[in-house]
């Protein structure tokens, strides 16, 4: 059916051949041409009439005059029918060529200033466009890339066979499963390193031949950010579970402390018992307050915590800085909640005991608290005062003092050891090894 239509199709000529000046002035031009021809014919007739009235001329003279008149007649015909249309065609061709040149320059500027790599391919997986961003991204210059096959340059070897088959199908049929989609791939740099990339492929059909344009973007930083966000979410999810677990443990600790304190109620006033319980609970609350204000919800700066605890206890026991000076020498040590709460409770007992018993009457003194990080995860927590010291008969593991019993229990909880010295006051040295994910 199509063949018969092609056979009966009439030949057509460019419209420009029938437009003398412009489409708008077509009829005006034709009228002008007719007026010129009639004018020339009238002038020629007038001249011939005059010649007839003159004496006879030679035949050569008649031929010369006829030739001049013929040329005068044919010149406007030649100009308007042949020369002017050809001039218009040439002008239009020049204008189109300039427009194409300007369009190509704009396209090249857009490609060179694009923030993503732009690569154009033709049949055979051959590169024919390669912008500056592609040079920066893959390490090949335009001169090195154009005319080469794409996949050996930027596709990791393990993916090349599959990618080559896909492009071969595209150049044959113009179809492909990646067309019109944005997909993530692994790309290869000139130095052999791989990176995460995002690619979008578009199809073009030029003179019956399929061509492809690919826009490629480096998404390494974005992938890293996504990974960090996922890790952060997982960490916070684990942390929430850990917080629930710690709250349960802390409530158990509070219950145990109150139970131990109740055994002492006969020897102390109820108000004193409640004050001591309040201080222990407050020591634990400081831990959670520091965690809440910290950027790291799993660890706290133990030095800041000890300073806050000391200020609170000095206020609670109404101790002036002129009577007792507290020196805190703790480096930049961060403890997670599994170690921070036991160590905080230990210091609460030691500081409270020193405030109540180490400096009786008007005696002034000094307390020093240190935490040093040693090799292989070992930590040394030291508390010492220059007060009256502990009684010589006091033994930590066999003491009737609730505070010392609590200290002994907490040291065992963190898997540490404690050494008590009674020279020039009291000194407690607690060594423990900080392990990851230590269960409190």
C-alpha cells in the first residue's frame, strides 16, 4: 500500500522558487514584473516606429538595435525568475547555518557548565560527547575519551558484559530497561577506584540511527550521609532499649539502697536516712541529666559530672569552700552509663562520708578526686582526703557502715578492685577495666 502511494506521489519543487521577494509581496512583485515588460515593449515599439520614419539603416544596425532591446527585455525576466529566488535560497541557507552554529554553541556551553557528567554514545558503544565534569569525575580528557568504547573506561569489569548487552539491544531496537529511569550504579575511575554513581539515560534518533545520552552524578557523599543517618537511627533505637534497661536496673538499685538503708533506721533519725537516700538518688539523676544535655546519648564527660555532684553535696551538707577545698583532676574521660552510675554512687558515698566525718569541728582540709585512663582500657579512680582518716579496725568487706558496704558492692559490680590507705587521712584507689557494652 505504501509503495503504491510513493509511486503516485507528485514531484514538488521548493516553494522559494516561486516566491520572488517574500510570500507577502508575491502578487505585488508579479504586477511589477508585468509593468516592466509592458513598458519595455512600448518603448521598443516606439523606437521601432521612429526607425521606420528614418532613412533605411543597414541590416547590421537593425540586428544591433534588436539585440540591445532583447537584452533590456530579458534582464528583468532573468533577475526576478532566476537570480532573485536563488539569492533568497542562499540567504536562507546562510541564516539556517548561523542559527545551527549558535544552537550548537549554546548546547556546548550547557554541557561544559553542567554540574553532572554528560556522555553521548553512538552505535558500537562509541563516545562522541564528553564534557568537563566527565573529565573530572573519571579522569579521562575529552581527547582521550572520544572515539573510545564507554564500558571498558567507566564500568567495573564484573558488570561490563551485562552492560554491553543492554547497550547493544538499545542501538538495535531503541529500547532498554534503564531508559527514562534514575538508577544507582558502581562506576570506575581512571585510577581503578570505584564509586557510587547515579545515572539517567535518554534515547535520541538521528537520521534513523539510535543514539544515547547519559547524565552521571557522583553520590558518594550522599550515600555516606544516608549510611550515617541509618547508623544514627539504629544507634538511637538501641539506645532507647538500653535506656529502658538502665531505668529498670536503676530502680532496682534504688530499691536495694532503700532496703539497706532501712536496716540502719534504728541508729539514725528518719530525716537523716531520707537525706542520705535523696543524695544517692540525686547522684544517679545527675548522670541522666548529663546524658540528656550531651550530644552523645550513650556517654558523659565524667569530669563535668563529678563537678556537678560535688557542688550539690557541698550545698546539701552546707560545706563552705573555705573549710574544705575539693580538687578535681579528671582528664577528658567519657564513661558510658554502665560505668558512670556505679562510679558516681561510689564518689557520692566517699564525698558524703568525708564531709560528715573527716573534718570535725573547725578543722579545714582538702579532698582530691582523680580519674586517669591507663593502657589496655584500664582506669584508675582515686579519692583521698587529709582528714582524720578511717578507724584502724575498719575493713571494707566486713564493715557495718552502709556507705562502705555500698562502695564494696559497686566496685564488684564494675569488675574492679579497691585499695584503701589510711595514712595522712584516707585514700581509696579503684581500678577497673572499661569494656564495650558492659551490662550494668
